C-alpha cells in the first residue's frame, strides 16, 4: 500500500506518514492528502490498484481510528510510522537486490512515467505531482528526453 501511494500518486513520504484511516475513503475511491507546503488536505482520486492495496492493508491493520501506517517493532509498536521508518521499509528490499531504492526515487519515477504517458504534458503532471512551479517538472522532462545529450550529439556532428 505504501509503495502504491508513493508511485501511483507520486506522493512524498511525508504525505504518506501523515495519513490517518479517516483520510481514506475506498467507497468513493478518494484519499485526503497533506501535500508539502500546504496547510489543508487535498482530495485525490485513487486508482483501482491503489484501492486494492489499501483495502488489503486495512484488512490486516483493522479500521480503528488513528495512523494509517504504524510501526510493528517492539520499541514503537502501534505508533505512527515515521518518515525514517518508511525510508527503511522501502530501502531494505532494494538493498537485498543490490539497488539503492528511496521513497523519493519512487516519486521521481512516477513523475517521469507520468510525463511519458501524457506525452510531456507539463501542466497535467505538475498537478499530479503537486508542484506549482512548472520549471520543476520541466527538469524531469529534460532528464526524460536527454535534451542536453541530443544537443551535444548535434553539436559534435556539426564539425
């Protein structure tokens, strides 16, 4: 469920760890997230796969009020999952495969994939990512298309 939220919605880990059970409405397919720099929660539509993952998590967790994601270790069992703990949860399986996987890398991949799927619609992807400044999304787009590399190849071929 955490991976789905980070990737499918392009959320930051801070948005994921602030979620409570009350912020999830699977019947309507909506979630209320607190985005970076905002003081009010924003309603986001949930893709079906994300709903399914959240339902599976809630089936295990239970639907009692409180933090959506909690610790299971002995020291902090039942307490809200922290951003550091979420980072460890994401990083560990990647490390087992010899990869350095981070929560923000999932967000970055989601934004890059969104640009690919929308044909580079920077405005739509900025809304998806919760960015007000379009130049941030344009950086992702530049990396996706390797604009600098393309220009370098043209310059090199011109002489």
